[in-house]
C-alpha cells in the first residue's frame, strides 16, 4: 500500500477502477442479476431443491452492462443446477443439492471474477400447507486484475495516455482468492392448489473472508462485509387456468448500501396443460432502473430476456440504455416417476 500511496492521484484512480462496480468505493460488488428469481441459488441457498414445478432444474444467466458508455462492457455469466434427493428416506421432508458457477469480466478484462459454490438445503413440511427450509453453501472465489490493461494519471501527457511510460502504481498481488459461506431460511405457504407465498432471508460472507490485492497485517483489511438479502415471491393462478401472476419484492443491504426491487411478471397459458406459456414482466429498482422482461416457455424449457432502462442521473450519459440479460431454465423430472410428482412432498404448481 505504501508504494501506491506515494502517488495519491494514481491511487485514487486505481481504487476507483478496481472497486467501481460496487455501491461503495471501498467494496467490490457481489455478482447478481436483475432476473434474480431466475438465479435462485445466488439469492438464498435455501432455494436449493425448492422446486414446485419439477424434480430438478438447470439454468444459465448472462448479463451485459454499460455497453453504451464503456468500450468493453461488464459481462456476468452463471450456470447452476439443483435437485431434490432422499424424498423417500426422510419423513415429511427431503434434501436439496446444487451448485453454481459464475464468471464476471469488468471492462477490458481488467478485473475478472470466477466463483464456484456448492449448496445443500433441508426441506421440512409443516402440516399439509407449509414448508420450512434451512440452506447453506460454501464456495471458492478468485479475482485477478491485469494491470497492463489499465491507464494511470502519471501516463497522461496532457493529450493522450501513453502505456509505454512506466507508472509508479504497484500492487502487491494481481490476484486474490478466498473461501466463502452463505446461509439462509425459507418459509413457503401453500393455502390451496392455485397459490403459494414464499418468504426468504439469507446472509452472505458469514466467514469474514478477505478480498484484497494488497498485503496488510491488519486483520480487518479487505474484509468482505456481510450482505443481507430478503425476498418475498408469490404465485397466483386464475380460476380459468389462463394466467399465473407472480409478484416479487427483493431487498439487499451491503456495507451501508441498499437495493430494493419490486414488480410482477405474468404467464399466459397457451395450452390446456400449461406446457406452453408467454411471459411478460415489469420491475423497478428504486432510484436506478425500470426493468422490462419478456419470455416464453415450451414444455420444460423457459427462456427470458430483460432490459434495464436507466432512470438515475446516469441516463444523461447512457441515454437510458442500461443492462440486458438472458436467462434459460430447464425443469426436469426423474424417469422413475415419468413426470408424476406424487412422490414429491413439494406441492405442484403449473
């Protein structure tokens, strides 16, 4: 750190470049998606194996952000999978097992994040209409930075940046890695076959992991602050089985910064058995963006696209053109049940 602080302007520049992803200049942003409901294991490990529509699922997400104001946009990708297991061995309950891989490339590849998590959840029925779940995950994360792709104030000649000019900025390390842990609770209520409400809370970074490119004897230096997440999701099916309405509320706080997102998506049934659906949704992230979502489902495959319309002061620079996302989900059934979910305690909702 002392090497960096000999050049205070360069220090400010580098700190902004490394940590500008997050809501606070002192911390990096946790990877997340506007379609958080299509990346359930990132929201809460208790979502692992909570599958009202299937026995197992596979999913992929892609987010492209700031393409209108950066030469190389930020890109976030993830793949995940989870399944119900031990349904016939645990009385009135089951286990959920799953895992998720993430990769994020910030700007010109300057800051690259790779994360892998495995999760487990225990689901216990409370009577015939309630479900309580406790989940955990543990994972490994690595972040690296390519300093040769960055430009610093002491390389500016008044008109241009000259990458050939040596810079006085130096990092102790160009990559860092750490183990990470998360835990969460879910409560789901199924009053009837046409509705359910799910309430979840989770805490990320409970093991006080450190993330820094600098050496320090200070035990608290670079410590990742805990992130708290709460969400409420509900699904209501109309009497004629033509519509499923899915209102959502999402809240998270991290190092004094908060994010609130609320909205609704609706699914229109194109077939009598609910296998083919059109999907549309509208969400609002307070103080930041409106999110428009469209999609469709054909049998067990659901595809969704969303676009963040910038509403904050950043719209003066990006013309309100924010991030866009793609999501793909596959819901599957175990062969021995041939699609019949009577062996599963989790209520069916299709």
